[in-house]
C-alpha cells in the first residue's frame, strides 16, 4: 500500500477510535494497542493523522450518522453497530474496534 493510502486509512481508523472514545458503546471498545499499531503503520504522527482531511471527513460522517440515528430511533444502539460495519471487529491487523 502506498504511503498516502496508509495515511488516509490510518486517519480514518483514528477517527473511529476517537469517535467511540467520546461516544462509548455497550458492546464495542477501542483497542488501544491496535491504535498504536495503526499510527506506526500509517507513517504519520497522531497529530498529523488528526489534522488530515481524511480524519475530519470520517469523524464528521460518523457524527452525522449518529445524529440521524439518535433523532430517528432515540438511542445509539444502531450507531454502535456502525463500528462493526466500518472496521470488522475480527480484523486484527489494522482495525481498532473490538467486541467487549
């Protein structure tokens, strides 16, 4: 994978981790060791990943999805499910979310 692709993927993964740290789910947790691996693998610093457009776009997309689901269904259970569809919980190499 090319360096820019790694950085983009890494930024998206960090956005997911940051989102779920802020908005905890009952059955998902952030794998902090995996987060460190993603940062190292991306070739960028955490600050660089968070400053990227890829990070901002991913975080914003998750916020919009969560807001829509909360307004429509009055809970976040479906929003929590989104973590599994974005990064497979069984993906051990670069995914950052794990089932509890």
